[in-house]
């Protein structure tokens, strides 16, 4: 599977009408996991790089519900960059994907849906350690 297939862009249905837009994301339906946690990042700016980690357990969907930001996604082999700039669009990140979020517009609100409760121990924050962990992970996966 290519990285883009592993981390697909998701388009959510627009249930809006003349009163405005409405976007619904149901766990296990529009996204491939049940949602256990929601957090959002705002008041970052174009000088900030966030993320810079991979997660051993968590899956995420990232959505810019306002403004825009970019996500650099890698599995240690391939890399791709997604601009999140529409409330109806998200990107799915499975376990063990390294991501950097950056280029936040001043009005950016980056909503993150997660498959787990927070556990700092499942984070890999060192890129070399991540590459080592990926070698083992890919052996198990294949
Ligand atoms: P961090 O992982 O550095 O944020 P980002 O991925 O956006 O760069 O998290 C910042 C702080 O918030 C850090 O001390 C851990 C804490 N935190 C929680 O307590 N719960 C959470 O769900 C998240 C995402 C972070």
C-alpha cells in the first residue's frame, strides 16, 4: 500500500442548507475507528511546527474546521504533504505514522479525532527511534 492509500483524504458529507453548513462525523462510519478523544489546536502560527511524533497505538483524523494548516506525513519511506483547508475534508492517520503540522493560518482551528485516550507513553518523539520501530513494525505487518 502506498502512503496515500494508508493515509487517505476523507471528504465528509455536507448536510447544510440555506441556513448554513453542517458536517457530521460518526465514529466507525465516516472514519474507520470509534472516537475516544477530541482535541483542537489553535493560536499557532506560520512559525510553529507541531506534532513531530508518531503514535504506537492511536489513530487520528485531522480536520481544519477553520483556517488552514499543512501536515507532512511520512512512514519513514514515503512522504506527502496535505493542506487542510476545508471543514469538510480530513486526513486519516493510522498507527505509526510520523506527522508534522505547520503553516497554521492565524484563524486555524485544527480538530483532531483520536481512537484512544491520551497516553504519553505511546508517543515516539525521536525520529531515529521511529525509524527503528518502523523496521520491526513492518516485519509484523507484512
Ligand atoms: P503535544 O503532543 O506536544 O501536541 P502536538 O502534537 O500538537 O504538538 O501535546 C502538548 C501537551 O499536551 C503535552 O504536554 C501533552 C498534552 N496532551 C494531553 O495531555 N492530552 C492530549 O490528548 C494531547 C494531544 C496532549
